[in-house]
């Protein structure tokens, strides 16, 4: 399903998102999450979106990639809201939102990476 040209990009993105997921469990440092998100965003844009513009993607891959793009934008908003949260309850709520969004993104990456390759 996923063209071989995009596998390294999705693998790198999955690793960065996994690191973010681990950082949520071990710290409340929102600036670290912001830095990791910017890295993930850059990876997605440069290693996945740009090369995929030249590829003929199946409708399933295109749909999944559109959803990943949407979730990445929402994750950016969630991380920004987390950085601006002042109260502990609000921070905890924002961390849960970031964690949930990361889980969904990781599911999409895993699904794309484990699907059979297109020929």
C-alpha cells in the first residue's frame, strides 16, 4: 500500500512521535514537546508530503496521509495550548489531548508501515 519511497519518512516520523509520547509520560516540560513537535512537523513536510507530490498514491494511502496531515495540524494546536496552560488541571487536560492525538498518529503510521507495499 505505501510506496517504498515514503517508508523511511514514515519510519522517522513514527520514531519522533514515539519520543514525544515517551516525553509526555516522563516530563511536563512543554517546551521540549514543542521542539519535538517542530521536528516531527518538518519531517512530515520534507520527507513525506514533498516526495509524495510526485507519486501516484492509492486512494487508501492518500486518505491516510490526509488524516495524518490533519492530525499533525491539530497536534500543533494542542501543544500550543499546553504551553499556554497555567493551572495544573488545564495542563493535565491538555497533556491528555496531546497524548490521545499522538496515539492516533502512531496508529496511522503503524498502519501505513505494516501494509503491503505497492508495486
